[in-house]
C-alpha cells in the first residue's frame, strides 16, 4: 500500500536522531531507514567538552551548542524515561610547566573563563601517573550515546516509524517536487548516513574523511576516579570499576571492526597514564565522519531540492547535532539561512 510522509530520514545515529526530534516537535510525518552499517554513534565516548585540550582553545561555537544540546538531551531523557547525561569534571594531566603556563593564559580568555579552573589540582590520585598537576574543566560530561540511540530506535519501532533495512539509493525516483521510494511518497529525503555517505550517489563527492576510532573498556578495581582523566588517552569512569579508554585515530582503515593494532596502541599509551592492574573487558570501533576544517556538511542538493544532507559531525557529534539539525529543519521549512560555515555550498565540486 502506498504511504505518504513529509520526510524520509536515512540513518539513525546522532544526526538522524536530532533531525527526527525536530520533525516530531513540528508534527511532521516521516519514515526512518537504518541498516546498522555504521557504528560511530553507538560506540562514541559521548563526551561533551567545550575546550580543545591539546591547545586550550575553545571549540567552535561550543557555548551556543551546549546551551542547545543539554536541554535537548534532558527532554529526551524525560520523553523516553532514560538517564543518559552524566555530568563530571575533566582533569587534564599537564605534561610540562609550559603546559601549565598555557593553561593559566587560557583561563583568562573570555570564551574559556566559564570552563577552565585557574586553581591547579596538585593532589595525587591512586593509580594515576602524573608528573605535574591537573587542570579542571567544568561544564563537561557525557551522553550515553548507545543507550540514547538504542532507546530512540525502539521508541520509533514501537510507533512503526523506522524500518531496519538498507536504503537503496538507486530505487529513488525524483519528480519535480516529490520523491518516490518503493512504497513511500515523500516531500523530502534527509540523508544522515555518517560514513555511509560514500555509497550515496547524490552526496558521495562531498569531502568527508574517515577517522576510524577505537576504544577499550577496562576493569580496574584499584582505580577509583570519578572524573574523566585526560592524558595521552582519556580514561572515562563508567561505574562498577569499569572505564572506557580511548580513542585512536586511523585515517586509512575504512572498516568499523575492532583491530589488534588499535588495542595494542591503547594498551601502550595507557602504560603512561595508570599504574594499577586492569583487564580488558571489551573493545569497540567506529568511523567518525570528519571534514577538513572541522565544520559539518549540511544543506540541499544543488539540482534536487528534495534531497538534503546532515553529516560531518566529526569528533563532536554530541554537542553539534542538535544545533545543526535545527538549522537544517528551519532552512527547509521556514527558509531560514543555513550557517554559511556548515552549508555544503562552500564546496564547488559537490554533487552531480
Ligand atoms: C571511537 C569514537 C569515539 C567518539 N567519541 C566521541 C565523544 O566522546 N564525543 C562526541 O561528541 N563524539 C564522539 N565521537 C564522534 C561521534 O560518534 C560522531 O560525531 C557521531 O556519532 C556521528 O553521527 P552520525 O549520525 O552523523 O553518523 P553515524 O553514527 O555513523 O550514523 C549514521 C547512521 O546511518 C546508517 N546508514 C548509513 N547508510 C545507510 C543506508 N544506506 N541505509 C540505512 N541506514 C544507513 C548507519 O547504520 C548509521 O546508524 C566518537 C566517535 C568514535 C568512532
């Protein structure tokens, strides 16, 4: 039987989820397709942190993004009756005196003043290797993205709003205004496919790069920290003496499979971070959809205005997704301008 909806959404990771929230808020009808080909949103550390801790500089638009993201996740917690937002401090382990001095300078920057604590933490923590002191970042935490995405998918499934199958781009028929896909007629398709965009004939030429990331979860009964430790790698407390450790960056491997190489890299780096025994409980991997210049890929196909893309969330999907999804929705439905920094129009050779 023929079905008519306002939107087809392809992919239910953080990008698709944020866009679907907009659709639901505005009572639009839709159908989601999800084929489990990408894992980024399921394996992500889920950390939100407005500060780039390599250079002590603010993340692009972080303050504004956080102001939208935290209430966004709160409202999903209430709607789905889940708890996904865990707030904690991030402790940056300094590597040198220069590092500490750069921190002090950064503390005075207007965009960072709210987040960086100028009082250094000189305490020692059992099991944590630290030659210098720590700097505390406030206003940070973690969204349990696995719980979020899985619960959200179940919620859509209960309401028959998601099909767990591969979206076949070659089955798309475009006429002047509408889109026909198999038994569904829609006004628009929004592609939120993460690295799956490489299979999408309409948007595959956008400059999205793969940045495979791997994490291990360890059981370390002697480590007793309730903050995220940021050193050579991050160590993120999950409770019950479990910690997520990550993450690697691999720019050539296009698979989402955990690798021996990834594990060894993390184990090697962890030797410089903690000195208590642990066992590895699990390992996971995914491909971050990244863009040179670190701005998302959002916008409408130049020849087919019924087709839009929401991608390129990079290493910070948790913070960015709600803002860019809203901007895209308002652009499509209300003619609001897209932020020129994220608009795919900035690339000349985009799509056919
Ligand atoms: C190891 C690791 C750690 C990370 N840590 C953090 C962190 O701490 N904080 C943070 O903010 N971000 C983190 N990220 C980045 C974050 O995961 C991404 O920014 C975000 O998940 C991207 O979301 P997305 O929805 O665009 O893509 P994805 O999560 O890849 O979702 C795309 C979805 O589309 C589906 N799909 C694709 N093609 C099709 C098709 N043809 N038909 C049907 N379905 C399709 C896929 O199965 C997938 O579910 C991390 C990533 C990795 C890999």
